[in-house]
C-alpha cells in the first residue's frame, strides 16, 4: 500500500483538479477501462479548467483515500481449451482441432514442415506476443487463396464459462486472449535487442502509466480533432486585404482582434455610403473642373430659389405676424387714449359732435396746411392777427381763442401718439399688402429641381401658395382682430433646397480637388477606406464569427499544456524504479540460476517514454556491449527465456504460456534446464509446447514425471497433401510400450475380422508392418521394463537407482522375449529372409497370439519386479 499512498500524495500535490478526477476514475474503472461517459466528462473538465464551456456544470472530484482498495482482487485468466476451424491459415488441413490440457503440460510434436508454425503464428497474433513482425499468410501455393484472410477459433474457459473467440488477421485480437503469453525464436531476439515495455504493472502504477499513455494521448487526440474542426482560415476574406484600415484588420486577424473594431468598421452609416457614391462618381469624372463649375452654377440657382422663398417667408413668419399684430394693437390703444383726451377737451363747452376725434383732427390738419401753405404763408397756424377763419373766412374775433385751444389739443401727446400709431399701422399693412411673395418658377428650373429631387418643384409651388394665403389671413386679421384663425404653412422646401445646394457645393469642391493631383490622392484614399468598409459590411458577421473561432481555437491550444506527458513519465519512472525494476531484477537473477546461466550478470537500463515504463537488458560489465555481441547463441536463448519467465512472475494472474521450439540453439544440458523449468511452471499454470526436438521431448517427459504434472500430447503430420493434421498422442517412436501394444491390438482386431484364407500382397505387407512395430515395441519393453529405464535413449544420465529392477533376470523370461523378437525378425521388412525357405507370414490370428504372449511375459516381469521392491 506504500505505492498507493505515494500516488495519492502525488495526485493531491502535483496534479490539476481535472487530472485528479481522471486518476480517481482510473482507480474506480472496471477491467474494461473508462466508459464513454468518463472520457467525455474528463475532456469537459479539462476544457472547464481553461474557462471553456461546461454546459453540465461538472466539477472535478479528486482522488481520495476512500477510492483506494485495501488490496486488489486477482482475476483468474482464461484457460485455452482448443484451437479449431482454421481457415486460410498457411496450408493447414481443414477441420482439425488442436486441444490443450486445462492444466499441466501440453506437448504438440511435429517435424519440420508438419504445420507447427501455422498454428503457433496464429497463436502469436491472437495472443498479442511481444514480437508481431512475422506475417501470417494463406496457402502460398494456391493462387486463389491469396486474397483470403486467415482466421481461427479458440475455445476458452473464462470464469467457468465456455466461450468461443475468433481471431482474424487485420482485426483487433480478442481482449480475453491477451493474458496468454507466447514465446518463439522471434520473441527471443526482441528480448535481447529491443527496448521493452515493462510487463510489471503493480496495482496503482498502471493508473499512473494509463494517465500518461492513455488518458493524456486520448484527450490530446480529442483536442486536436476539435481544433482541426474549427475553421480559422482567413482566405475567404483575402479580397479585403489592402492598404486600408479594413485591409490591415483582415491581414492581422487573430484571437487578439477586437470584435468591437470589426463591428465599427463593418457598419458604415448612410452618410458614409452616400459619400462613397459621390466619391465614386467624382473619381470617374473625365473633366472635373468643368463639371465643378457647372455644379457651382447649379448650386447658385438652387440657392437663389431658396433665398426667394426666404424673402417671401419673412413676411408671413410668426415674428412678422406678431409685429403686425403689435401695430394693430398699438393703434387701437393710442386711438383709445386719444378719445379719452378728446372727451376731456370737450368737457364744459358745447361743441359739435366728433370734435377732437380723428375726422375732426383731419379737418384741422387740412386747415393748418391751407393756412400755412396758401392763405397766410409765412405765418404759423393758427394766425389770428387781422385774420379770418380759413374755413368760414369770417373775422375771428371771439373765435381766435378757441382756435388757439384747438391747436394746443392737436399738438398734445395723446393726439400725436394716436396719429403716429395709425400711420405706422397703415405703413405696415401697406408693406404686407404690397410685398411680392411669389414668382413664377421657370420651367427649366422646375425640371432641374425635379431631376435632383422628385416632387421638389411641387413642394415649392405649394409653399408659395401657402405664404400667399397666410398674407391674406394676416391682412384680414388686422381688420377683424381675429388672429387665432390664421392658417399654417405647408412643408417648407427650403431645408431640402439648402441641402441640395450644400451637396452641390461639396461635389464641386471635390471635383476641384480631383483636378489637383495631391488632393485627388487624398480623395482616393478616402474612397478606398469607405469602399473597404462597404465590402466588409455584408461579411462582418462572418468575420466576427471567425475571430470568435480563433479565440476558441487559442483557448483549446492552451489546454495542450495540461496534456504533456513529461511530468507523468518522470513520476511513473520513479514509481517503477521503486516498485517494479527491483522486482524484475530479482526475478531475472532467480530465473538465470534456474536455467543454468547464473554466471551471466545482467542489469536493467530503465527509461520512461510517454508515461510508459520501459527497460533494456544489458550486461553488467564495465564497458557498453550489446548482448548479441558477447554471448553465444545458446546463452542468448537462455537469457531470452529467463526474461520471458521473469516477466510472467510479475503478473497477478497465471495465464497460459505457449513455447514454439524454445530450445533451438541450446546444448543438451541447457535443454534439460529448460525442460525442468517448464515442467515446474506447469504446476501453476497451463503450459503449451510446440517442438520438433525428440531429445527435448524425452527431457520434457522426464521433467514432467519428476514435477508430477501430467502431459497431454498430440503430434502433427501430413495427410492427403496437407500438413497440420492433428493426431492424438505422440508419434510411434515416442509412445510408451503399453500405448504401442494397445495400438497393435486395435489393428489386429481389424485385420482378424476380415482375414482371408489366401491373403494378397497388400495384406501380407500389413502383417509384415505390424510385426515390425511389434519388434520395436519389444525393444521399448526391454528398455523401460526389463532394464527398468536405467539406460534410455536420448537421456543424458544412467538411472543407477533402478538397477534393482534388472538384477536376477531369469532365463525363461529372456528366452520368451528372444523368441518373440526372433519371430518378428523373420517377418519384418527390415530383414531379408531366405527365399529358399519361402516361409508364409503369420496370419492375423497368429499375430493376436504373439501379442497375447507379449502381454503375458510383461505381466510376469512386472510381477517379479514388484516382488523385488523393498
């Protein structure tokens, strides 16, 4: 648990929250690994760490002590029961079933070219052997089979359930077969020459390695895929590039681009668009100077129309109405004051009605002018000395004083003010009445204005009519005093006229500038800026969207910093050095001793690669040498087997192991070590051996006997032109005598059933062959039974302890064995009998009798040997 505690401490102190969550999920994940939801949520947490969308509001849950189990349960590996239904697998015969003992040792024997490689190559691929270079082909001699895909079916026992798993070349092998390890000559070279993934994965370390070798790369692929799907190509907007503000913005588009600047540049107002249109016309003008003069003249004519309307409007505007109304009101007030003064003037004296009032005043003023200008020139009116009345022309006498008083009244302020007010009113009314308010709009001008703005001439005519109507209303109101009924004016055309004139003046100024080279360049720059903005306008949303995608792309890029495996690799290597490499080194030393190569001292050279712990095997020598440069072929093979077995010891399961000709290049002694090691391993796991080596086969039999493990044997042979035919048991030469006798007896029963009175040559040949087999069987009886196995072929030692089974061999038994062997010698094809004897071969009945005699003498020998046991 120390390793788990270290991992927990490391997670809490060095990992980001989303990584802590990922480690927690790895610890809690089933054997099948993280679920699709796990992958999606971990990816979302990574994005959320960098302020990217987190629609479900996920929050990371860090690893805690509660997530760490006290111990890890060991899952039983699958057991390989059979390999069948091979299709297009080299040239293997169809319909074969290769069976495997669920425990102990399974041996598949076959000579060169018997089909072993076809079966073993498929096993290597299906069980994911360390070496995957060797290809698996269909029948190379069949042209039509070249396009076929090799495949095979494996029957396995998984947690007590029997299931069938199909392997097919090019398809991911079944996961359940991954616990089966395969070793052959190609794998042996890999152990010596290549850097290995450490097979030692104690509980907890695999989580650290998976974080670096699976989780981070998986998220990196997701991140790369999402980033690749984001379109940040600026090419669609390349036409907007140029020496303008828009062009510079497009050329420098990035995640830093201000979207507000895009919005501003890409949203020209109506005035700017109209200015662009004017500039386009202006810059296209062939003779800008002449056109400018024409526009200036046109602006002057428009201005004159506006000014004329200004003058007309001045007479009827509100201010003018108020002035006229003030004159009317002033005259009324002054006249009233005058009347009050006249009433006072007439008080106390009988005068004619109306004396002192305006009519009277007019009469008096006429008399004054007549007196001063005609009757009494040179005298101020009234002239009373020796004078007569200018009206009645009678001597003034008493009337002189009254005339003087009348003159004083006329000259009084009220009378003068009233007179002045009436005169001002008359003047004002006269001006309004006599003012020229409208002029006929010339047809040419009307057409010109209509061309510039439709409806404008009609608006002018209506406005002038409105002005005239208002003048009439003003004059009527001055007489009636009803000012509230004055009509309002129609729409005033002067603002439009002034705007037109101003625009014409601007265009004229622009054209004058266009005629000047320096000024024209300035106009062209202005035109280009406005044109670029106009062109940006329709694609502005797309450009804004592009920048938004660039910002997202950059945010995703920042996530990459969290997906670097360097730190994870370093930590995995640190954990592996403590919990893994030391254990592997110990296992290697032990295996080398058990394989008889303990004198070869090696060392592990570890390295972390993308959070995966790797190692390379090297010699523990002062210099740097490659193993294959120093060691013999046999030593190299022994080291490879030792590495293979040392790795297997680190796994928590006891999965099956498969060896294909493991002792190639080994001498007799090292074969013995390998045989003994495999037999020992077969006590704890399923061990399957493919071999063509008869000596190694004998060594395996002895080793299995000593280790007390059973052997399940099959051999491969050719039939009907195809290799790989599975035959139960070992070939005849490797069968024990008891199994041979059983085989001979089965054949005898078949022959005896149909044996004719006069056998033909083929039948005689069959009898001769059976006696040949019988002779070899008797020789095996002598070796295994009579000699007690003290001396055996292909064995490196004499079993002196079994001599007790040989001593005191009686003559009668020896004679019976000799009789049977001599009988076989006379019949077998291995000896050429004298043709003069012309002895007929034994019949099937006689063969049965000889087999029975062999069983009988064997029983006697066994009985005697049993009696000799202490």
